[in-house]
C-alpha cells in the first residue's frame, strides 16, 4: 500500500495527506463541542481525499519526466498551491476574515514561518490554532524529506558546501559506476520511510513531556508540532502563556537540538556514539553561540543593574535570567521564535532592553542543513570560519600546507565560496524585500524586521526585535503579497530559486 502511494505524483500524496490532517482539528472541535468547525474540517478533509483519489486515477500509469528542474519547480509550486486548499476550511471556520488573509496565514504555517495576522490568541478558536500548528508540522515534514530527496541530489540547501566530485584517478580506475539513477518517487519513498517514524515519534514524545510539565493536551500538541517544525505557532501566545513553565522550556530546549544538525537524527550516524555528535561542526557552532551570546547579554544587564540604584537580584533570579537568555538565543538560532519567560524578567531587572539586532543576527544564521530550520545555515558559517582561519594561517606561514583531507580542503575553498555566495544572496534578498515593504507602507525599521522574519522563516521575530511589536495585520494588500512571496523564497532559499532559472540546469 505504501509503495503504491509513493508511486503517485507528489502533489497527489500531499493533497491526500492534507485531507487526513484536516481530521485532527475536526476531532479537536468535536471534543470541545464546536460543531460547526468540526463539520467544516471533516467535510473539507473528505473532499481533499476524493480530490487526491480522482487526480491519482487520472495520472495513474502516466510516465513522468525525471528532470531536477521539474522537481525543484514542483517543490516551489507546492508552497504556492497547497496553502489555497488549506485556507478554504480555515476561511470557512473563521467566518469573518477574507480568503486572502486565510491564504497568507496558511502560507506562513506551511513554510514554518509562524507569522500570524491574528496576533490576539483569543481571536481564533482553539481548533483553528491546532490546524495552524498541524499545517506547520506538515511543512516541516515536507522540508525534511525534500531536503534529502530533492535538494541534496542537486547540491542545494547547504549540501553544496560539502559537494565533492570524484577525482580523475578514481574515475580512471573504474571505481565509480552508476548503473541506475533513482527517480523522485523512489527517493521520496525511501527517505519518507526513514524520516516519518522519527518525526512522528519525536512529536509524540515532546507532546507527552509537555503534558507532564503542566500544559493541557491541546496546547502541548500545538507546541510539540511547532517545536519540531520550528514554526513557533502557539495557541496561547508562546510558551510563557502555557502551564508548563520552566520545566516545559527545558523539555523544549532538548528537542530544539534536532533543528541544529541532521546528525542528531540521520540514519548513517546511528551507533557511532556521542563523540560523533560532539565533533559535528554545526553542533559546536550552535553550542558556542548558545553560550557566548547569553553570557554577553547577562553581563550587559548585570552591569546595567549595578549602576541602577535600588536594583537587587537573588541567585535564583540570576540563574533564571541566564536561562531565559540561553533558551531565547537557542530558539531564535533554530528560527523557532519561542521566547522564554525569563527574557522579559531580565529586562525588568536591569532596566535595559535587549538589543533586537542580536535576535535578527541569530535568525539570519539559522539552524542546520536538512533540518526544518531556516536561515543561511550553520554549516555555511563553519565553511567561512575555516576559510578565514586558513587565510590567517597563511599570513603567518605563507608556505604552509593545510591538512585534514581532501574534503576539508574543498570545504575551505569551494565550500567557502558557495557559502559566501549564499550569504550575499541572502543579503541581496533582504535588501530587495526591505525595499518592497518600504514601498507598501511599513516604516524603515518595521520593513527590515518583516523582511528578515519572512526570509528566515522566523515569524515571531516581529514581536521582539523592536521595543514595540510590529503587527503583520497592519500590512496592506500589497504588503501581504510581498510577505507571501518572501516566505516562500525564504523557505526554498534564494540559491535554489536562482538554480531553477539556470540555463545549465535546463539543458541537463
């Protein structure tokens, strides 16, 4: 059965999966007595399953071309077309919003951005928040599988940093022989079979952990799906609005590690011990940032409180503020965007506001390659660090020869070049989207926050980057169009979009 489903076009599979997902908010609404919402999602879920069935029958047995550009174009099309199907029941269930707002909300959820036009949590019924979190969870699953099945074979999405072609000697000796190339359906089937149980299992494990910590089952489920997908969607305005407290934040922090590096869940690293994880460059960079940045923020607030007359802090409050900074830094580094309850306490204690530019910088760096996190990825930062370290070494010892193998040499040369290209494309994208937002109405600072939040898929950034939160609901119709395009661009990365229009790719 699973083999038959995997042979269907990807869009058919996802429409059917979306139809099944609609039964989750339908069940939630039925349990709390929201009959109208339950009926809307149940009927739309059944219609989606029928639509998937009819399209599958129409396309059964039809040969499909296996061109990389079509896979990449199809992935981009998914983030444009699927939100429309997901927005229809959301629009009907809300009742007093436009279809455009519902579509933007679903694009935000599917791209795991988490930017919402309904800033007040009570504006939506609880099952609608469950639907937003479910769509975000599906978006994270799509990116998990697509990163390995689509982007990795094309050396995109961060894989280009470690791309290595076989040497001429190896090819000449006949050690490289490709007898068959797996098509997209086979790659999706293979990788989905490996990743789906892990993704579901981690979500259920976090759900149980948050319930034990004090959250209600519905809130815990939404937060669990949001953490694993790094969407930052919450039905209560964030982790601080739930009942899990500090224990819930500690549980969540343990699962944010899966957005730092794919080595934490990849099948090829199982059984190699904790040393493999400790040596991973993405883990090491994330650990350094999660240690140094909170320490800097804590010292800044400590010095500010020292100069403030009458400011006092106990040891427990000091540890709480330090943890609040560490958790918030890790959350925004993985582009999740959850804020710790101790984040505001730190500012109240010292009388200083935390510089939002730090959170913007962390979101721009992003999480790991082939994870649900956005941003420019930690592996690219590592490639640039290794290149800079090598260049400084050559200044001291011009005739030195660097070691560590052929892969490390490529990482310092070609990998660093591709990483620098990605950073420049990200900077260009931020500037372009920033100008587009400026033309649609938001101010100078608000436009920058909107641009970075959309391109890094860190929607909650808008509420903490500036002293006063900026609201997505304040955007005009043109601004919402810019936001939608920026979120899709940020989810796929600018380098992948550029590759889509590459003449070399089309000729192949």
